C-alpha cells in the first residue's frame, strides 16, 4: 500500500513496517479501483480512531479520493484521533551496530491531536517504541530515531535527535526543528549580516526580517502614522517624523524644520495655490473673505493692493 499507493513523504519507505507487528492495534484502511490503490489511512482499533487520510488534497482528483477515504473510515465507525499510546515495532536500523540505539521510524502524522503525540520512547514491557509526549520527536523524514544521539532543545526543553538540532543566536543555543521554525527567524542585523534571532526581536518589512537592535543601521524606521516599519526609501521626513510616502504631500514651501513633505492631514493651501504646512498658514479676513497666506508672505502688501483695488472699483 505504501509502495504503490498515493503520494506521501513515506511512500516506498521501509520504515513504515514498524506499524505492523503481532500486538499492534493499527490497521491500514485503503481504497482501490481496478488494480489502482487510490487512498489509504491508518486506523487504530483500540480507540476506533483514524489518523490521517492520503492522498493529500492538492488536486480535484486527490481531493475526491481523500474525501472518499475519510467518509469510508467515518462510515466504519472511526473518529479522528492520533497515535498517542500506540506501540510501534522496534526494528534496528540497517546502519546501526548491535549496541547502537538507532531504530526505524516513519514520520508520524499528528492526526487530530496535539503536537506532543508524535514523540517516541522505548517501552519497558514490550520490545516496542511507544508513542506519546515523551522521548524523541518522530517527525523527521529520514526514517529513523537515534536514542544515542539525544540532545535537549534549549528553547522548549524537549529531547531531540542531535542531527536535527538547529543553532541559533550565533551558536549560543541549540533548538529543535519545531522551535526553529516557530520561534526563530533569519534577520538582517549588525552591519547588514544575517543572524538567527527570536521572532519577537525582529520586525518584518516586506519579505525580509530585521533585528530590532540594528534597525537604523539597515535604514529601517517606524512610520509615525501607522507604527509599522518600512525601509527609508518608502518614508518621507515630516514634522511628525518619518511617515510612509502614501500618506504625505509635497510642500511648495519648506516647513519650519526644513521638511519638504508633510502628513496629508497637516497641509493647507494658500490663496495663490501653494501647498504649505498648516502650522505656517495665516488666515486674514480681507473685504469679508478669508484669505490664507504663508506666515512669511508680505501680507501687508497684499492687503494694500487689494484695498486699493476695492477703492478703484
Ligand atoms: Zn524546542
């Protein structure tokens, strides 16, 4: 079924043999049409649960078989469950010597459960490996677990296969794959060098992460309007500080700090059509009409001219 059946990371892998042994509660449900094997699903008879249906749902055709498989196991009285507590056969890995502790192990699917249901440890009663929340994480696709090669994740404290550990924080910490993917990111830090840091110590700009301690070194600043981080090329200097280019207007007269842009909400238009910072705007009532000037304009001259015009009129 694994060799000729639907696509998965364990297709054709010998390690799946550990599911089958004399005392196993696991059974393999499958659907065929003609000579073709179209779907499969491991079920456990002790809890009447199914774990995960294959094929994956990546096309209309596979979706159809996936749905049919799920309907079949549900129809047979199984509910969605997981491997917790299941005994797997203890089969020595072909590369392992007699005293090595390296055993065949497929990638264990999560099923309906929690992440903690995919760890294995040696059981004391049978010659088996038991699935649960303790031991080595059995979610690698290399087909084995090695109890001689254990390390502890510096982040979550779980035991892990040393070969699958990842170094972070400049090699200071060694963490499991789960933590590496969920807690850490590769970010641009000091002098533009990439480093792996906790995601809480980094900000995402576009599709790139930046270490929060070195933001200005890498031309990353917060927009004072929305609080998000942007590259300086996408920001304009305004009286409020940096604001994203989408929310600024070019000024025809520099503001008092020499900025040539202002936030869209901070602008005023003068009587002769210039865009200026509102803090520089002066409104005078001339001949009963409000007229907006820049504070440095020669307002007296304007008034004199327009009063004269009125007198002439
Ligand atoms: Zn971890």
